[in-house]
């Protein structure tokens, strides 16, 4: 079967595996080949239907007038910035200000995020930005589509 980087294998390999596993061993090679071709056709029809459905959803999203839906893919970037600002900047400063005004002054806490947050959020944003840059340069491909969410 060769090296399969996706873990999915080809349609022909899948169909052949199904025929070999589920059809009786007494079937002739001609019958097995016919069954394999039939399964391949069904799998390809299913894949085509899924791609058509995805295409229609994306087309509908792009046809509507709501600009946020058209550019919603970077929402995780905006959410991350909001979380940074709220939890690690605004709330500590607000707590410091309120306690100082109440006559219970405290030292302003150090504004620092957990390392896991930076690694996760920074990784997601970096991959997304690299994908968008490649897309803007006119590059395309399945991996790029997975990164940017576009077709």
C-alpha cells in the first residue's frame, strides 16, 4: 500500500480492503474486481457530495451581507487578544485601583500569562498567519485550505 501520510489511504485501497474483508473468499477475482469498482464509485460519489455541500455552504456565507461572517475565521485571534486584555491586564489593574481607592493599597500584580497559554494561542495564531500569507501570495492546496478554512 505504500507510505500513507494522511492515514486515510486511497479510495481504491479502502475498497479493496473492504472487498477482501467482507466478501466471501469463494468469490472469483472478476466478481471481487466488480465489487471493488462498485465500492470505489460509491465512495467517490460520497466524497463529491461532501465537497459540493461544503462549497454551497461557503458560497452562501460569502453571498450574505454580514461582513463578520465573511471574516469570522480570525475570531480565535480576537478572542485571545480579548482574554489577554481582560484577565491579565484590565482585571488586575481594576482590582488594584478599587482596593487603593478603598484605602487598602496593594502592590500592582505583575502582568504575566501562563506559558501554556502563550504556546497554544501563539501557535494557533502563527499557523493561521502563515497560511493567510501564503494564500495572499496565490498559493493553494489541501493543507493551506485546512489552515485558513478557505477552499
